């Protein structure tokens, strides 16, 4: 009897709320740069439609502000708003030397990325998982001396729209999952952003590129199946921001700072303008109010804010790297410095409330419900979702698992702090029931044996030797 109770006590902790012995699930996070939430509405996208049928489709996702590439991708990897993770721009800059580095070169400026917030690759690896990344912004940097264990950074002047290369990259990622048993991989494609800038979001060229994205999604899902990954791999597809058409050819009064009465670049120590619809200014000492007064209200489609007056909802103020004056324009407009130097037909970087800035979202795999359409959530919520599926404890972040948890099937319990509450209760009840069954069997068999011997004794106890009598009663 005692050994049965001991066995139950030994087994109970492993039954009550502990990880199940199911295989750990994997996550592939894919970003198609600049894929707006509604790009599938005017193009046939059979593979994206099939993915939505087999999994989950969100109406759209709200990206972090500033709605540009490197900052928004780092929010995907960290679950933090941009003011909190510190990668505040695509460009590294130094306000003292006035030096700036463009997008590609900034990928290699370690201190720009590694400033206190850990991307999911490193967190996963510290908890015993294996991570990889292919071309995803932030891949080239190390974080507290650590990097994703398998990684590939694109070369300078990389052709981001070559479909053959896309398939090769998808093949590499599937190989990393199946042959190197990686648990998490981030995979980046540079389109339809490039084509959206060049031809505009309403162009036939953009529609053709969406078809290429769709074919690639079909290829990736087929490849996952061929590698036998379907029962363990969850594929999440989203983007960093959307795209909005820019008014050109004298259709509107352009925003050109040098033409604004009372404003002079001689009052500015450092600036980031001629970068689409967003800008930041560092006025010279004593000139902040003068610059602000000149710009505020100068154009009906130009928004001017002192850093400390930025709307709270944008989460773009509380960081030393953000300059004292922040500018942005309404959709359709860009901010020029001395004269127009940008000739894109499409832009992003606008207010994240603007519908044109919202990315798409699809997810499929064993963790997700099938044929489910859900309402919008934020880009920063995706991090907590991925940590939950991987069974790792997330770092401090700005997202909420409750915003996305309804997309998951209830059995998505792996391990970590988010062990499903209902599963815990079920396992606990099962353990108690098991224990009671064992006790019942013991008591019943003991009673039966006792009754049997009692009957036997009542018949012939007087005929048994004294030694045997003592043995029987001691049972
Ligand atoms: Zn982008």
C-alpha cells in the first residue's frame, strides 16, 4: 500500500501542469516587405486563399510607428514599440559628425541594433532552442555577443525580386528546419515594397508582384510538406508596413521646408528629411522654438510635434535617439528639404492609423485554427504569440498574448510560463482520479482477501497450526 502511495506522489508533479511529451512545435516567420493588408483584393491569390482556408487570416495588423522597414521588423522580433527597442530609423546617424549610413550599411552597425532589447533568436537559444535567419533586418548584428546560430545576410546590391532566388531561399530554410532541426527561423523577402515605391500601390506592376508572392507562398507550403514538416511547423506571414500612393505632377502643393516662411536650414544642426513622409530635426542651441513656430501650421498636410508633445499612441518619443522635432505628412504627400528629390509613386512612413500603412497577416500550422478570420491586432503582439508556440519565456515586451490567443487551438501547450490553464485542470483531475482508482483497487482487494480468509478461518481455523494462524492475521 505504501509503495503505491509513494509512486503516485512521485508521478503527480510530472502530471500536474508539466510539459507534455509532444514534440516541440516550430515557427517560420516570413515578412514580405510592404505587403499591404488589402493587396489580395484586386489580384487572384489562390495560394494565400488556401492558406487562409487551412489556417488563420487577420483583417490587418497595425504596425508600429515609424512605419518603415528596420524599426518595424525589429518590433516583430522583439514585441517592443520602436521607442522601447531603439532601432528608430532605417539609417544610422551621428548628430555631431552629421554622418548618415543608408539602410544596407546600417545593418552592420552593431550598436544601432544591440542596445538592450533581445530579438527572439537569442531568447530562444538561451532557452535551449535553435534559431536561424535569412535576410531578415537585424540578422547581421550580434546581441550581447550572440547571433542566430544559422544565418545568411544578403550581399550589397542584392536583387530582392528574383523569384528563382526566392525559391532557393525557401529551400534553404526548409533544409535548416529538417536537417539541422532548427526551431525558429525568420525569412525576409524585399517585395512588394520595391515595386510599390517605384510604380505605386495601384499599378499593374504591383499586382504582378503580388502574384509572385502568392506563387512563393504556394512553393513554401509545398516545400514544407515535402520535408515532412507539416505536423510540427507553423508558418506566419506578415509584413512591416503597407504602401500609399504619392501625389505628383503639380496635383498638390508639395511640402518643401526651405520655402516655408520663417524656416531656415541655418537654424538646424542635423536633419533627417527627404525620406518620404517622415522627418526629424535637431535645431541649433536656442533655435528650437523658432523652428517649431515657423513649421507648425505652415502646410495643411504637415504635422509638426516637439518630441515631448508626441501623441502617446504613436510610442515614438521616449528614446534619446529621437530628435527634438518630429514631422510627418498626410498620405499623398512627402516632405522635401530644399526641393523635391524623391520621385517614388508609392511611400510608407505615414501615421500607423492610416489604413494604407496596415500589413497583412496569415498563419497556418498545428498551433492554429483552420478557416478562421480574425479582427486586427498589433505587430508587437506577434512576438508573444511566437514565444507561446515555441514554449519559451518571452522578454519584457509591449504585446499581449490575449490579442492573438483566439487564433490558437487549445492543445497548443508546450512548455514555459504560458501552460494552458484548462489543460492544467484536466491533468490535475486525471491525476487525482488515477490515484483514487489505485486506492479503490487496493482497498477492495484487501477487503476481498480479508473476507475470503475470514470465511476460511470460520470453517477450519481450529484445524490450522498456531504458526499459520499468526501469519494470516498479520497480512
Ligand atoms: Zn519595408
